[in-house]
C-alpha cells in the first residue's frame, strides 16, 4: 500500500498532466496532417479518450492552433466541456 501512495505524489500527477496534454496537442497536429494528405486518421474516439484522461487543455489548444475539428460541434463543445468538468472535479475533491 505504501508503494501506491508513493506513485501518486503531487510531482508525479503534475508530470502526468503535462505529458497527457502534450500528447493531446500532438495527436491533434498529427491528425490534421493526415487529413491534409488523405491518409489514415486517428479515430475520433481516441481524441475524446485523450481529452477525458486529462488532456483537454492540449486537445483544445491543438484544435484551435491547427484549425482542426473546429467545424464539428461535438468537438467544439465536447472538448471544453470535458475539460471544465475535470477541473471542477479536481477542485471539488481537493478542497471539499
């Protein structure tokens, strides 16, 4: 049990969120490049999973930086909504 507690340190959680958001940003870039070339694409489900795993800031930033998926309401509404809900949950469980 002590080993599990050592994994969930503040430092490790911050590293995780930085990494998952970089991944989110990169998959939006990669998917945009593939879309331009007409190649195999990253499934939309995968984009939502990365967002739900904490990569919302990265996927939203990538969406607007690369102008990718900005015409689809599911992404324009869904990514920010998931991100806001996650932030509210973190704040709630941290302070209440």
